[in-house]
């Protein structure tokens, strides 16, 4: 999928589905799954790699940052490519990061690639939110 196509999709999501989906579909996409229906975060269990600041929904997840900002996010990885997509909770800013950084390997370099991309994305939000 091209960046232009991803941008169109995110704009549709920001516009409550218009012109592609009904607004009820967007409500379902953004709805957080009840805690009883997802595995609970347990710091003692190394198989749970997500931090407690993530709430899961349908394909997307909500991330709550240390400064209490909330973003609806989706990330994906194919062999030798990674993408991160985020929309702020006010539905005013979207940021898409596409990279040829390999996130498929379970190693220190792969983690560094992801952390770098996530930091770039948050810096873009900081910059864009200050202009609104």
C-alpha cells in the first residue's frame, strides 16, 4: 500500500468514515475491547510484551503516553519494512511513518529501529500540535 493510500484511509477515519464507511463502523473500530476479553498485562510474564498504557480495539489500539496524550495507532511489519500510523485523540492530526527498517527480527537492532520510528512520530506530533 502506498503512503498516499494510507493517508486517504486515515483521513476517512478522521472524518468518521466519510465517504467510505458509516460512522457506526468508525465507532466500532475505535471502541476499546473490554479488559475481560484481552490478556492482562503481567510484568512477571515475559510473553506479554505490551506496556499497561495500551488499550486494544478492532485492528487499532489506543496508546496513552506518559504526558497523558492519547493516540489511536496501528503498526505493521513485513519483511524489511515497517509502518506506524497514529491519530491524536482530538482527530486533528495524523502521522504516518513508512520505513525499510526491519522489525521482524527479535533482536536489539529491531527494537532500536521501532523506538527510533516511534520517537520521530511523537516529535512530529509535538511540532504539529504546537501549530494548531
